[in-house]
């Protein structure tokens, strides 16, 4: 077999086979074989079409993708942070990410139902070739051993202040593919897909352009570009790059290969894309920061710089689902922790510096005061816990209009819209049946010109 297999996590049960051939057990086919003409789970293209996996092959619980090198892993046992991490799997990734990825088991088979990248939790990223991880269950401390650098053991202590990111998900103002050769003068702005391809033969090159407005963003701590698609030519992993584009004057229905603006020489980020259909992401934080300081419009060109003649296809904003996204961490919400329990009476709206493992200084904006959870004038939500809808009984000092948002446990902001209040109106009914929220804890953010409140919601 010449194909490099990806890194998998398995939930091992008695009698199961997990992809490593063992003639002594009569098991010869690696991973998922190549049973059909469609892309099958854990498929290996080097097998002849129709090669079925072994009878006892049980599949995988989580795919770490190529070259992640997941090594040490633990199930977190402590009740730190009110049990937010308890029962989750923490895995150190030696290559590429150099972080701790947090995996949540669940479902009927207790497979992995969600994953949280290291950068989303303070202290869980920025290691030097991490190899192993362990926990002191008496206090929740985590120890990470590093192979690189000076071979340190890094101690991660639970903090008295927890910060969660608040994110703003931006959709593109424009996106389009440009093609060379006979298509060099043709525009593809209305296509439902975006493609990249690089080849020695003229007429086979494709570059994707995207443009986003940053006008709603005041601060950027972290930025990730996400594209939904895959390698449609073969099963090989392809490294694509996001390059900055200085000229933002191009238009979706006007751009062609001939008039496309040039790209910068140094890439703003990269991602390795294979044949799995999913969202792929690349960190473009530094480039977003430079553009935010300029005209607040950002253009990016997505290219394959190697001559591999391999086409990657991604959904465009004209597609009916899974559009391109630029996700920017714009703020942090902080909570004081006492005796391993989270108190929600002191949410902090804005930090003056980028959140880090050592950042314990937080301030509130004087022009937009926060109302603490025990304020007598605070708004109330009922029922809470809630299911598909709830009522908001507004506290004092609200008039004109209010903006309602839900913030999930990862800091993602879900807009519920602006409500214009009639004179004397204090009650708002909210229906969230179309949001498909998972059961758990969220925050309702109520904003107006007078004040901002955060109220904890329990969704059943």
C-alpha cells in the first residue's frame, strides 16, 4: 500500500477489527478497503474497486486527518469549571496543530460527536511538539510533556477567570473562480462551486477569489477561513494556500483570469485538503488584522501552488448550503470561578489585550455598562430551562429597540434579530425551534443603547 493512512481514534470492543491486518486472525484488508465507487469511510484507493472491509471491521470514532500525529490521550475526570470538561477526551497532537484537541463522546455508540480545536480553550495550544498528557484528578491540573525545545513538562492550572470567545461569522460579499486558457475571458461568478487547480498545461489552472466586509468587526483576536468541499480528482491530500489580494475592486460577475488582481507573494494561511467532504479551515488571523486596520474589506485568493493537476471543489455562496465562512473571534466573555464552580454574575464584555494563558486583566466598556446577574433591574427569562420558546421580561431602562443574540458554549453568536419596543412594552416572546440547538447551557445577550445584559439559558 502506497497511500498514507490518516490518523484514527477507535472505540475498541471485544471481537472487533480496527484496520491493521493480522493474518493470525484471518484479517487482511487494511481499514475500510475500497468497496464501492463512492468515497467510503477509511477507504484506501490502492485496493481494487470492490475490495470489502473485513467482516469484523468496526470503523473509527474520529478522524484526526493526515499527519496530525495524535499521541497522549486522557479522559478528563475533575469537576473543574463546573464539570465542563468532565468525561471529555483530551488528545495532544504532535504535528501541525501542536495542541490539545477536546473530543466529546456521545450518541448511541458513544462515538465522538464533537471536537474543539486547541486554540478555542486558553492554554490548550502553542506547545512545542507535545507527546503526552496526564491529569492530577485532585485539583484538575494538566501536565503536558514536550519532545521539542528543551523537553519541558508544561503545567496547566485551572484559572480563577475563564474566557470564552465571542465570534462573528461573516459570509462573502463576492466569490468566484477564474480559469485560464480558453476560459481566460469568461466569468464564473454565478457558479455554485469554487475550484482550485494548478497544472503545467494551459487551460487547466483554477484560482478562487473571495471578498469579505469587515465593517462590523471592531477587533480581531483570531480569524479562520472555512471552505466546504473536497478533492474531487483523487484521494490525495493537497496543500492549498490563501493569499492576500491588495486590490478589492474586483466584482463577482466581472472577474476573469485576464483581469483578476495579483496576489501577494507570501501566503496568509494554508490547509491540507483530501477527499473527505467537510469544512476545511485555515488560520488567517494576521492578514485579517492588517486589513482591519485599513479599508475593512478583505480579499483572498485560494491557490494550489504545486503542479499536481488535481481539482479541489468547494461550495460558493450561491450554493444552497455550507457557504464559505470567515469566523472572527471579536471578543471574550469571562467568568469568575470559585471552588471549581462557575458564577455567572460577572460577565466581562471586552478585554484590552489578546486572550492568552497569562491574561487575567479584564475591563468593561464604560459606554455600555453590563448588568450583573443579581441586579434588581435585570431582565428575566421564563421558562428556564426551556425547550422551543421562551419569554423575556425586560428589566428597567429599556426603550426603543433591543438586539437579541444567543451565545453558545464555544462563543459562537447566533443572531435573533432586532425588536422594536412599543411604548411600555416589557415582554418579548422568542421562538428558537428553527435553530436546532443542542441541549446545554447558553447565554442570551440583550443589547440596547442603554445597557447590555447576559442571562444564562438552559436548553433542554
